[in-house]
C-alpha cells in the first residue's frame, strides 16, 4: 500500500484554547494535554488524520523562532519504513533525526524535503487514527507474518502438485520417444506419418 498522510503538527500559542476550538468546531477526539521535554502536546483526530498541537517551551526542539504559529510538519504512515526511506532519499529528501527509539509507540523518523520542510515517516500510525497499529512489535516495520499466514491455500497446493506431476510425466514421455527414435530411425518417420505431417 502507498504511504498515506496521517499526521499534521501545528505550533500554537495557547494549547488549551486551540484544543477546545477544534473539539467544538469539528468534533475531533482528543488526548489530555501533556508536558513533554520540549513542548506541551495534545493529539486530536477525526479518525483518519492525527492533528498534533504543540506549544513549544522555547526554540529548542522546534527549530522555529519563538512565537511562531502555523503548520510545523506533517507525516506519512507507510508499511515498510526502510523501503520508504530509500524512496524518499532517492527523490532528494535528507534525513533529519529520529524522534524516540524505533521500538517506541510514538517513534517517528524525520526528514527534510528539498525546500527544508520537515516530514515524518512512521509505520505504526498516530494516536486516535484508524490506521494505528495497536501493540506494535518491532522497530521499523510490522512483525513478520506467522507461518500459518504464509501457507498457500490447500487448493493452490493441490494444483501446484498436479502441475509438477504433469510436467514430470511429459518429460518422461519425451525421453522415451527420444530413446525409441535413436534405436529405430524409421520410427521417427512413422511418428510423423501418424501425426499427419
């Protein structure tokens, strides 16, 4: 599946007033306001896209001047982070930094596009969104399918086995025909006559 935009982060001056506005105006679900290392945060969602409200304590961690309000960055959810990283870097993106550790629930790998605009890649999804993988295990991609998920359906197995037997039988007949033709050169001509050639 292609990467999906699932996260937009806004820098705000009054996180409580902003969260109240989006909850009342659009009926967005929300998390409690929490204090992080560099900013207070509140996550809101319509079920598809996560809207992160960030009230930074200073320029540390934000990369924007004090008092800036507006879109700070956005994020894509992808199914295979290493493969998606290769694509974005091949297209011209520059690795910026990892937010958290790959095993963390809120892990994001941040990049800058050719304009310097920051965007995230994440395979686990964001809080309150339908695409969020609950109890995600692993660092950079979902856990591998179990052997039961990898097994082909019984009908497919039977068809494959029948095709293998048929190919072996055809090989055997061709080999016998070649041996007979070497033993009896006239048999080759007789076989052609029987086929009408």
